[in-house]
C-alpha cells in the first residue's frame, strides 16, 4: 500500500519572534522532514554546494581569569596548557598568509582575555590591518569590549567580531560564573551598534538539556539582527577542565541543532566549528546537508585539534563541494 507523504512547509521568511514551542516542534520533527525543511531554506539563500572557509589562530594563549568550564585556557583549570603572550604582528601575518594559501577567505584571531587593555587593542588593530592587506576578511575574539575599544576596532577595519553566547541563559551559570549572560549580550550590542559584523553561536554537548539548545538558538535568532556567522561547536573535552567526562551528545542531535539553526537564521552562515575531529566524514556530510556552509580550516582551533586542510579538501571533492564565498558586509 502506498502512502502519500505529508508536505513539509518551509517558512523562508526572516523572523525575530521565535517561540520555544515552535522551536521544540522543529527539533521534534522526523529527521528526514527536518533535514528537508532545512535544505529547502538553505537552497533559497545560498549555493548548496559552496562552503566558506575560515582559519583561526590563537594570538594570545592561556592565563585567562574567566572560569569557563569547557576552556583549557582558564588560569583556574589544571589543563597543562602553556600560556603564551600576545604574538608579534609579523608572526600573525605569516600565519594569515599560510591560511590564505590553503584556501581560507577569512582569518580569525582569538586572545584569551576577559577584556583587553587599550594598548592590546592597538596591537590587534595592527594585525587586522595587516591581514586585510593580504586580501582576507578579518575576525577577532577578545572578550568584553568598551565602547571606545569597539569603535577603534571598527576604525581599524575589522570585519567580524566573535562573541559566543555558549548556551541558554538558564544553563549559563552551570558553565561560567565570572561573566554574566547580560555581559555577553551587551558586548554583542556594542559590536552591532559600531557597524561590525557579528559572529555568535554556542557550544552543545556540555550537559545541557534539549530545551537549552532550543533556547540558545532562539536567543540568537531573536536578536534585532541575526549574526552574520553562527558557529555551532561540539564540546571538545579537555583533561583538567570541569566539563571533562560529561556524557557525549548524540551525533544526530548535533545535526538536528545545525538544521534548526539554518531554519531560524536563513541568511546567516552556519559554521561547523569545534569538535570536527570527533566527527566522521558521514556526520560532517549530514551537517552540510542540514545547512552548515562554513568551517574552520587548520590544525588547531585556538588550543584544540582540528582536521588538516588536505583532509577537508578530500572530503569536499568526494561531496562535490567547492570553497569560496563570504558574508555580506554590514
């Protein structure tokens, strides 16, 4: 007996008023229906076979005063990480050139600070200007910013600022106690008001429940303007951090999170970020099918391992994916 499948309605509009019950319903869809809906939204906004590639460099490592439970860079955790001072500008530019040679279109620089000093921001601006001279888009993540620091980064030509919400507001205090959720939202507001593109996402697999994942995506989607880039990270468990040993997230639940992010933020780049070393090629292919269209290249994501560029190129070739593209500018 044949059965006529029910149509899957794909709302292609950009919304900022998502409710929890709506997003819960998306997560509860049969897997095939959810992927079909996400792919429909994806194809309406992007080339479905194109991936934007970014590269991430830790320009200042460790000795951070924050207590983020996932992070080996916290001075409060015994992770055996060797702290490193802010890198010289010329070394950063050499790394940026290598990233460009390997196919990256954006170069991201991360520094383990709660909040940078003004003199540090000036050094970062030098890096930003040098990287832009190489023909790459620029992104930095430096922690919280003052209005003056944000304006200086904009004046220096910064394209994107990364500042993740990490998880839902309700679960946030289980992961971080040294900075409030509102602190993060305030920083995002400063960045947006300054005219800098926003890169903001979160981490899943930290022991949160399904509603926390839904609420994280709602928080992002209901911002006045969607982040241009939305990195979705799978927790990388590091010895010596408080989240070492938490139960791993079901891989298909991670793919569902990617798909829902694509539906809620149809015009954003959804980036497959940390945790790819624990994903096989088939899982990554499902993530691309679900709407992920950006990745990080390179052997390291700040301090954790990442697949090497040649591995990614081989996977792209098998999938018929080409690299390129960039977000629209604010």
